[in-house]
């Protein structure tokens, strides 16, 4: 079973490196299929507990794998905790701007704006679902091992209180930030949501995604849960893993 070495392997090159803002961290990598467009497009949001020490490079592997299957991928970078301006709400404002920037890229690169999905891993899963909660045009979203319950993340002190660093404090200190950012508290009525989690994940516990699904379904949201029995935290973003085909199939189905 592949490990977190995916985080250090050089990724296949992107077709274009494009800025969506003026900050050095406001850019994305576009990878295009070799076939003729228009292409469905997946916006990918990397994880790393919202911290600057982790960047988008490792996600180039999964983006290249999906491009080989006919999906254009927009792998986005954003300001993170430790960057100037990083944290809430600026990190999320970058995600929203990167998403809206796709409409400018579509004509030049042959992107099919009607078939767009957002996917995020770990903290990126929170950002992807949060995007769907604030952008009514986003109809498809995938969370991979997502930190999808921020109050629970605070209570468990995941990754040395990463959520408090990201949101600026505990729930009692900045309750409005938790209301705005926590997918568990947001109404996501327009988007089909898939939450995929590895049963052997020791970074973000599987009950995060499982409980999210159980609580959101009765609210009338179109939310689905897939647990991969053999997977840990990083297998879901590693195209070499036995878990990857389940992720790939889910994305292809959503964008069919």
C-alpha cells in the first residue's frame, strides 16, 4: 500500500501555470487531456491543514491521472496560514476567486463550464464543500478524507489545533467564522456531494465523513458516502494505490 511518499515525488508538468490574482500564492496549474474539447473540468484543492508548509505540488499526480481520462484539471494554490494574509477568510476568498476564474479560462482552453466539479483532500475537502455552500453555481463536489466538521476538529485538537489557527480561535471566540466555514453548518442544497474516506485513516478519523453524511441526508441534501476499507489518509490522492480507482470512477461518473 503506497504511503505518503506521494507528497515528495516530482509531479508531471502542467500545461499552463496561470495567476488568478496578484499574490504569489494566487495561481493554478491547468492540465488538459490530449483529445479534443470541450472538456469537463475538475478544480482540485490540496490539503495540509491550511498551513503554508504544504503546497499544491503533490496534487499534480492525481490531476495528471484525471487529465489522462479526459478531464481538464485546475489545481489551485491559495494563501495559507503562515503566508501573508493567509487564514480565514482570505484563504477561502482565494478559493472562490480561483473558481470564478474558470469562466475566463473556458473559451481559450476548451473547458465545458456546464460540467465542473470541485474536489479537495483533507483541509481541501472542507474548502471544497464550503465553496459549494457559498457558490450556488457549483453542482458537484467531492471531499477526500475531508475535515468536514470544524467544531469536531477543534474538540479533537487535530494537528495541534490547526482549525483554531485557520479560523482565528476556538468556537466560543469566533463563532461567526465557524458558521461561515464549517460544512456541517452550511446548507448545500444544489450540489451533489460525495465524501470518500479511508477506513484506516489515522490523520482525519473516518467518522468525520460518515457522520456528516448521516446528518446531512435528513436535511434533504444530495450527499453520498464511500468508505475504502484498505485506505489511509494519502492513498485517496495516490494514482498508484488500490483506492484510487474508486476516486477516479466517482469523478468520472459525476462529470459524465
